[in-house]
């Protein structure tokens, strides 16, 4: 038996991630306005089991307990999001001071406990009032978003030093406006592409605003990316893998290069979709960022299948291990992706801002034995070691998620947390993976056993 040690730089940032809507609950409290997700959850059949986020993990009230759990875990950073409709209940109307006060108390508590706040401005909570004016299809939403961002920069300057504009623009555009699985539940190619473009413009304008204001700290965003391999070397399969990869990269290439990939543009045209792009938009989108937040969940082997899904392809199941949601677990994809980003866009500082898996964890005699999550974490973290050795400018790893939470259209049916949440009693129970991660953070190195 041999063992390998993977060690991490002393300033490597270990952390955990969540988002407001998934954990806070208290949707009617302190003047919060409705969001597009409240609207979607009210439509029967849109969320698994009729679940909603009214209570979720009740973190709006229990954040001190959550922070204590993080402190005990030893994380240096916590990635959370701010609920836009708590700050601007109508999106572009008057500000709600109670919303600001809530996040001030919360961020102060994090800082008091030595935990660095990583704040996402948009983790999918569009105020419903803005949706009624066209949502992300309308440029008015861009202006409203930048105003919200400016308020946050001014109010939290010096407290929050790591900002992300958008979480997963792919999900916003494709899940929300093409597949209709996420709010606002639209199904249209032209809508999806227009939204994609507007979200990116809003990102660029926000970065510009951040610089203009001279806000302290760093700004980036958090796209999700997946690694795809063609099933065979047949040209059709290679093209299918290209499409699968490029649809995510549609949200990355313009940020770094100021252009959309030509081959994808042509393919979108075959779907009748071409976004309106105003002069100056592409320069805005390419406004330089300080770091990339990468959300990585896996990848797939794909082959061409015209008409099968929105990409005219199918996933091939070669029997590899999957999480309980059926997603293919592919740790090496993380290494490949980090190198791919570095090769194409240079040595940008990268944080893994999400990486995790859902398993059907249960509490048995006060314990949650989630060995499969430990294996998932260990295998992915081992790939980080290879990436660092390859020269990737990797700064940190923030796992998804601190605790089980409201998994969007899947409701409470998937558990991603290091901490188990009993949704009846709201009791938090650290899982075995929590103790494993705590040990890793303390040591700052990982020992891999191999035969
Ligand atoms: C993230 O979304 C979200 O940011 C976060 O809020 C959420 O809780 C978390 O991940 C867990 O889902 O069919 O094998 O091709 C990730 C969304 C999940 C969308 C994987 C695409 C494709 C899997 N992505 N999915 S597969």
C-alpha cells in the first residue's frame, strides 16, 4: 500500500457555500417583496412534492447557529447570497432598510468569527415586480440590478471584500427561459439567448460600477461548467460534445474575450435565436474581473441525437458512479476544466465556488454516515492538487453546501449538505463528511491511499 500526500498552500481558502432563497425562509418577513421563485412555487406541479421555501432551513432566524457550525468546522470563508427583494422589494422602487440591517448583522457576525464573507448578488431571486415588466428580457432589469449592486457596494464597503455578480448564468438563461424548469418558467430559444446576453451586460456594468466607486476588495462571478467527452470519434459525436461544452462556455468566453463563439452563434441561429446586442455591450461584458468562481458538478459522455434534447444529443451511461440525482460523478473533469480555463484565459485567480453531490442521507442514532460524500470530496480535492501542480492559480475551494437546503425545482428531495437538516424540527446534525472536512482544513493536506 502506497500513499500520496496532497498539500495545499498555507493561504488556501477552505469554505462552504449556500444561497439566500435555499436556506433563509422568512419570505414574508421584514418587508421582503415577492420573487419569481415564490411565484413558481405557487404553481402546482412545478416544485417536487409541492415543496416551497417559506421556512427552508430558517436561517434568516438561525444564522447565529449556522455561523457557530462554520466556526467549529474551521472554514475561512462563507459564500452566501443576498436576497434582492429583501433590499428592493419592488426591484426598482424604494429601498427596504430592514433588509440592509439584516445582512449587516449577519456579516458582522461572520467577521466577528473570523469568517470571510463571499457575497453573491444574484442567486436567482429576481423581484417579481421586475418580471412583470419583462424580467431579464428587458434592459430595464439591467439598470435595476446595477442600482441594487451599487447599494450593496456602498453599504458593505470594507465589510465584504469578495463579490460575485451572478451565480450560474447558464441556469438563469437555459433552465429559466428555455427548459422552463426554473423560474420564471419560460420555454423559448429567443428569450433564453436574450436573457443570457442581458445578464452578461448586467454583470459587466456591475463590475464597472464596482471600480468607479472604488469599492475595496475583489469582484468576479460564478458560472457553472461541465466537462464533456464525445462517445466516439465520429464527427457528429464530436460536434455534440462541442455543443454541450460550448453552451456553458457561452457565459465565459465573452467575459474573457469580448466575443461569443462563432460556431455556437451559427448553431443558435438554426434555432431561430439571435440576441439584440447594442454597440458597446461586448466591451462591457469583457470588463476585467479579479477572479473566476467556478461551480463544478461533473460532466458527461455524449453522443449526437437530433431532436432528443435542446442540444440534439444524449448522455451515454457507461455505468460510472452517480449521485442520487443521477448526475455523473467525474472528479477528473475538475482537473481538466481548471487547466482548460487556464490554457484559454490565462492565469486568472480561481475559487471553486460550488462542488458537491446529493445523497439520500439519513440520521441514524444521531449520526449521518455519508461515506459517499466523503469519497466525492476526497476525489475532487485530490484533483485540485494536480491542478495546482500544473500551475492553475487556484485560491480556494468552497463546497456546496454547508447544509441541506431547498433544491429549487427538486424541493427538499436532495441533500447536498455537510450538515443534515431535519425539515420538521429544523435540527442541524453534522454529517460524517463535516468531521472529515474539518480534519482536512486543520491539516491543510490530504492523504490518499492507493494500492
Ligand atoms: C447549482 O446548480 C446551484 O448554484 C445551487 O443553487 C444548487 O443548489 C446546486 O448547484 C446543486 O444543484 O444532467 O448530469 O448534465 C447546479 C445546476 C446541475 C445544472 C447539473 C445542470 C446538469 C447535470 N446544474 N445539471 S446532468
